């Protein structure tokens, strides 16, 4: 079961960046366009989350890899940074949409 979870986590870590870039390409064609700082945060999230997912997936598939201290630290750090970026995107999205409505 742990190997299956590792494989699914690895697949998610590989597919997620491509799906996010496809979504971003479609989103950039809509009005109103995303601000450049929001696009930067989305791309940062798109770079950090897959690293954490791939490391966790490898750790689930091969416990000897997870036993290495730097792998655990890198995985937790990448997932933590991805969480912080996601929270900031959500908070900025809520406050940004309210300020956008006031302007328009």
C-alpha cells in the first residue's frame, strides 16, 4: 500500500506542473488578466510543490531514501514553502478581489 501511495504521489508531482501551466495559459487569455506578482506567486508554487511531492513519493517507495536526513528536510521544507505560498495566494485572492470590485 505504501508503494502505491508513493507511485501516486510521484505521478501527482510530475503531472501537477504541466496541468498548472496549462491552466495558467488558459487563464491569461481571460479578462481581467492576472497581475504580474500573482503570476509570479503561481509559478513559484508550481516550482516548489512538485519538488516536495516527488521527494515524498520517493520516500514512500524506498524507505532507505527517506532515512536520509536531507531528503526529509528538503521534502518538509518544500511542502512548507508551498503551503505558505498557497496561503498567501488565497489571502491575496480574497483581499485582491474585494479591492478590485471597489476600483471598478
